[in-house]
C-alpha cells in the first residue's frame, strides 16, 4: 500500500471516529464516504448544533503553503459552482503556516490534531486552531523536500545571508557567500576552526523548504525575499 493510500485510509478512519472534532461541543462528523466523486477523496457531513454542511475533501500526507497557493484557484472555482458545499484540504497535520494561508485565502481545512476551519458565509462556521499533533509522524512532505528546519543549525546561516544582504541570489551565490564568510572570519581569528560554508545540496534543500513556505520567491531564476520582516519573525 502506497503512503498516499495509507494516509487516505487513516484519515477516513479518523473522520469516522470523530477525531478532528473531539471535545468540540455539539460538533460531529457523519455520512463519511470514500471517493464519492471525482476528483475528491472523501465526502462527509459536519454538524455543529442544528447546522450541518457537506464537505468534499482532498487528502494528502501534507500541504505546504506553496502547494496550497497552487491549488487555491481550483478550490475557488469549484466553490463558485457549489457555494453550499465546503471544499476542504485534509492532512494528518497542518503546519501553522499552512493553516494561516488557508484562513487568509478562504480555504477550508481539517487535520487529525483537531485544527479545523469550515466556513460557508451566512450558513455554517466551525473553527478551532492551536491544536498540537500528538503521535502523528506523517506531517512531513512525502519526499522530505521541505520539512527540514531552516531556522536552526547550519541552515540558519543561509537566512542570515538573505536578511543581512537583501538582493537577488542564486544557490551557487549563496554557497559562495558562506565560503567567503569563513575566509573573512579567519582573517579576524586565524586560529579558529569554525566553518560557515555548507554544501551546495544543503543550500538547495534549505531554499526548497523556504520556497515551499512562501518565505522566498524566484524571479527570473533568482532567489529574493519579498517580505523580510515575515521571514525574520518566523
């Protein structure tokens, strides 16, 4: 069984077991159906008190902000045709960045930690955030392409370059700048063994992670930081 199919089965079971709405007063999930209609993976009803809404869900192992940005127009187009139905992204766990992107762009979401946002203006609203995933190990991207922590360890050196020297960068240029930083530091402290440079591959992975979180953008093939304050805050 593929990882995607395992995730889908686990999510469907969790929906039937009421995991996403656990401890939410008056909320429940009913009529869960697998692959009800193309292209959706699952259909179910969410109830909150006397109100109920049908939800059509797209299940993935994880959603990065960049993936959400790519599918947002598709979701909005479907919602325009079916305004009484919620179109939700569903994953074992959604990062705070992914949740924030969804809320800002009107995308409904559910994860198995209990974070949920289903909003049909004037008809149905159910929201809860700040729930931490426990015992969920599948929240990383399928190929580990963007789930490295770029805010600590060696990868954080790349952030320092991007923030201290705002300009267009290439991956090669970033790797070269870190190598030059080592040389500059040794001019001051000749006996030091500190090395700032990291491999080209490590730089590439860190940039892929930042791009997936929409913290950097590519313009004409080069890397820029469109919102330095947001990157610094993160």
